[in-house]
C-alpha cells in the first residue's frame, strides 16, 4: 500500500469538498477546482478529512492510490493558498513586462515573445528580470512556467536565458584561445 496514499488529506474550515463518484470538486477562498480521478480508487470524506483508498489489491489500483491522494491534496492546497513559480531572466537586453494580462518578453530574438495566461493564472514581473507565475492549479502553473522557460532555455556557455529561481546551470569552458 502506498505510504503517501495512506495519509488522509486535511480539509481547512473555509474549504468545501464535493465528491460524486470519482469526480472531486474543491471550493475555497482562492477559487474552485474540479477533477475526475482515474478508475481504481475510492474517495470518501470523513469529517474534516478526505481518505483515498484502492478499490482492490490489483497493481493498477495500488499504482493510482498515491497519485489520486496527491491530486486531491494539491487541489485543497491550491484553493487555500495557491501556487507560485518564479523565473529569472539573465542576459544583456533580456527583459519581461506585463501588458494587460499578457507577458511580453524580449529574449534576443528579432521579435518579442508574448505569452497569454490560461484561465486562473496571473503574471507579475519584478525588476524586469524576475517573473512570478501564480494560480490555483499546480499543474497549470507548472506547465506555463515550463513553456516560458522553453522559449529561451539557459545555455551552458554564458548562462543566458530563462531559468527557474535557484536553478543551477552547469557551465562549460568554451573554446581555448589561439596560441
């Protein structure tokens, strides 16, 4: 049995959870999330906790046990506190700014790179080089952060590009000079 799956998910006082079979809806102060969980698990609300259990002892049920518990826990955490990803931009002339709701970035190309936020995601920029992506759905926030990073991933010679905050970029020496 999954060690993570065994833990009950605590539900804060200001969060309401509705369970209809495998469909779970969580409402909280930051917003509302809904998800249909995969087959093979049962989800039950007991007082102020949610318990996820495998339906039977099959391999598929045991595999999905911890996954489903984590998905429900992430939904509860998202509507309670929300999620944030921070990106850093490094390079001469590389900068970002928010125009309306869109994120407009200059990344050394001949054109600006514009990202439109999906529903429930907000962009913020600090000092032209630090981008903050925030929202209630952990999966959506992580995916949009990965797409922004993929627009200009950090290169190993000078370290220029978009990186996650605190990400270590392994550097290479480059060519040796003429002798």
